[in-house]
C-alpha cells in the first residue's frame, strides 16, 4: 500500500515537472516568435520610412529643377522683351 502511494506521488511529481518544462519551452518559443515579429515590423517600418524619405527627396529635387528652369525661361523671356524694346 505504501509502495503504491510512493509510486503515485513519484508519477505525479514527474508529470508536474514535465508539465512545467513544457510550459517553459512554450513560453520561450512564444517570446522568440514575438521578438522575431517585432524585429520584422521594425525592419519593415525602417524600410518604408527610408523609401518615403528617398521619394520625398527626389520629388523635392525635381520641383527645384523645374523651378530653376521656369526662372531661367522667365529671365530669358524678360531679356528678349527688354532687347526687343
């Protein structure tokens, strides 16, 4: 009778230890997955921000170039008008 009780207690302890180990492993896996997701999201955000910044810079450069061309054309037209007058 005592041996049976001891065996049952040992089995219960083993089951508890195995359960705790499994729970710890699951928690570690979840933490790793969350870290990976966070890293991927951060990288994606950084890439998107970089692309947006590059596009904005290109647009600004194009606008500045167009602006300069317009100013040069206006100056040329004004000079032609002054010369013709």
